[in-house]
C-alpha cells in the first residue's frame, strides 16, 4: 500500500517481554497513521488463550431437535451470503456474494459441484518449471502452488473442503522423503481436491496408495514380518488410518457422543488390531524405477516379495491373500465401521462451521454420510450440503455460543481474495508462514500427523474448559502468535508480500466516507459481524486521518482493513 509506511516509525506491536502497559503504549504509537493513534483491538483476542474468546456452539447434551431443517428460501441477503462464503470458501469476494444472493445457497453449491479444477498442483509445478534437476531435492514451488490455488482459483468450495480434508489426512512436506518432494506432496493435495466431491471410501483408497502419505507415515516399501530376524511390519499407517482418518479411539453414537460401558468409553481397537492391519499394508512400492516427477503422482503398487499373503485379523474380521485385494478388503471393513459417519462428519463441521456442533447437528450430517438418501455411503456432496445448509449453519442465534476461531491461513486468504491479490510474476512468493512472527500456520507444513491443532483441544483455565467446550484453533493461539499475526498482516496489507499485492482500486472509492468504507469491509471481510462499538472505533480511527491529506485515502483504507482483521468480532466467525 504505497504511502502507508511513510507514516509508521515503529513496529505495530512489540515483543511479548514488554509489560501490558508498555505494549499498549508502543502499539498505539505504532498504529499512528497521519498523526493519529488508533485503539488496539487485537489484544482482546489473546487474553490467556481465549477466556472470553471463540464463539462456540451448544455443548454436548443439549436438547436441540434432531429434525433436519434445510434453509434455502427466501433468497439470502448480502450479509447472509457473506457468512455462508466464510464457511464455504477461502474468502468472500463482492462477486461471490452477489452470486450467492442471485443463485441462493443450494444453487451456488450446485454450480460449485459442477465446476472442474482449472489446473492441478502437479500440472502447475511442471508448467512453471519446478522439475529442473536443481529442484530434485528441494521444495521449490510447493508453497506457491498451494497459495495460488487457495487465493485465485474459482473452485472455492473444492479448495475449502480440500483444505479441511488436509487437516484430517495430514501430510507435511517436511516429513516426505526422497526426491521431488514438491511434486509428490503437491500430487497428494491433488488427491484430496480431486476427491473432495467424490466418495470418502474412494478417498481412503487414493490416500493409501499415495507416495507422499506412504513416505510420511513410513509404510513405503513396508516389508512383511521376518521370522529369522524378528522384524515386524511398520504400524504407523495402520494406527493413524483408524485413529485419525476414520474411526477414532472410542466407539461413538451417531450424534458423536461416546458409547459407555461401566462408566468408561469403549475403545474401538487395540494393539492386536493395529498389528493385524499393519500386515495388510506391506509391499507398497512405486510402479517404476525411473526417478522422474511422473513417478511421484502414480498410485503405489504391491510388490509380492514384500507383501504379507497370510491371514491378517483386525476389527473382528480377517483378510488373506495379500495384494491390492487384501488392502481394498481392509479399507472396506474400516469404511463400514459405524464410527466413520459421526467421526468424520463432526470434524468436517468443525473445520467449516462451528467448533462445537450440537449432537443433533452431528447426527443429521452423519445420517447423510451413512446414506445419502439413495443408499450410498460416504457421498461427499451430500455431506457437504448437509453441513452447509443445516439450520445450525445458516441460522445465527441472537445469543449463545456458536461458531469458531478463524484459522490464520484463512484470515490471510480472506484478505487476499477480498481485495483481488495477484502475483504478476506468477511466483506467489508467500512462502512458509509457520513462524510465530507470521501466521503460525502453513497448509501442508504441519508439525505432526495431528495437525496444527487437534479437534478436541480446549485452552486450559478458561470459561471454554469449564463449560465443556472445545476451541481447536486456540492450540496455536497465544499472546505471541496474535502479536505476530497482526504485525504480519500490517506489513501485508500495506505492502503485500513479494509481488503478491492487493488491488485497492474499488475500495479506495469509498475512502472519503468512513461509514461506507467500514460497512463494505465489514460485509466482505467480516460477514457483517462487527459490533456497533467496533465499527464506531474503526470509523473514529479512519476519520483521524484526513481524506484530502497526501496518502490520506490509502491510509484510511489500510486502517479500516487492519483494525477489522485485528478485532475479536472478525477473528471469531459466528
């Protein structure tokens, strides 16, 4: 944002070592633009991990009716459309808001389901020459292709659902070995995106035969037991397939509640099940020996010499004979487990709509997962519709706990999409944003298979914990990361990052009218959720800068965007 930095002499926020008084004082000075100090709204969001923080849904045990309620009429307002897009995309735009108002929720979903991908990550990496010999052992291009697709591709529902699946079927490029890591991990993300609207069972199969997943969870070239040496098959994938991707640790009712026996939850599997299932996932290798990029997107095949062909028992069933037939039989058995619908449905609801869906909401979505109405289990389109069109997703209560903390990556893509960010060079050099001085998160760079945050995480010592509620995204939220986020976004809003810059042409036409300016930003970025008090505070800050001063319009726009994105009203998507 040309001219904004000319008014800033100090960093926006200061180091966590300062006292609160020093921090607020320095922050006020750092936020001074055009000679006026702005109120600091961000610190309210970091108070000890969220005591008054994330908006959440009704806790377990509520009496929410279980009758499905699908809201498709009357046509949504612009504010309602923006809130829907905050759940269904990587960020609303004026054009998408208008499209949802025109087409309605169901019509827009139908349009998105029918939209083909513009390009795959693999094809983009190849087309942009990230397959040079010098890239063989590097990760060049990987972050760029993920950021580019999330920000500019029109298949936004697919992008959002694909990233939600990425939070479940975690692979981190930092844990993928061998050559062509960007190619193999980019191709893995292609699997998630290509199957986002397909069937969950097909997704399970595609993930299982992905080189990136096999490398990450160490079952690539996994060998059958050797009685002579005493070695056993690697158990990583067998364990995580059950624990994280499909059934979880404990048996569930369809509404996500635990099945109990003698006051204790009933385990879904034991060590013997893990060991038995691990025997099935032996012998998976790449289909050819030519170490070139195409090899890393091809499904793995079974090497008979490494593969266990004897009986393998787990989850009350036995498969034998080895090969892909045994793998498919094992996946079918897991897919048929009664835990899969509620376990997967709840996590997808958490990623898209609310951290604490009611048991009735989970039940309605899980029922669609189990049977889409035509006898099909695992139909992702039916599940996505059920999640996004449910009454708990579409109706905003006047009071009560609802919603979720926006994850940092989506906050960034909200800004980029709302204001038409582009990369003229096509480099998309945003890079790894995991550092606490940036976003503390980057898609595809999770520190472990458990993602950046776990679905059951609750910040200790908070009202959320005492209320029995969870707030997953708060696992990466603390005073330091909030400060890092606001500082990072300050620089990005002002100057872009690399050659990735926003186009503020349209919003600048509203710069002289603080009410119109804040109203538009509130609609597109915050889904109309800024309180009257927050709007008034932002307008006062905007009006402290003259619209006729040199750099005045661009500074007024920058102030309005930054303070919106730093406010708890924005951070907590209701």
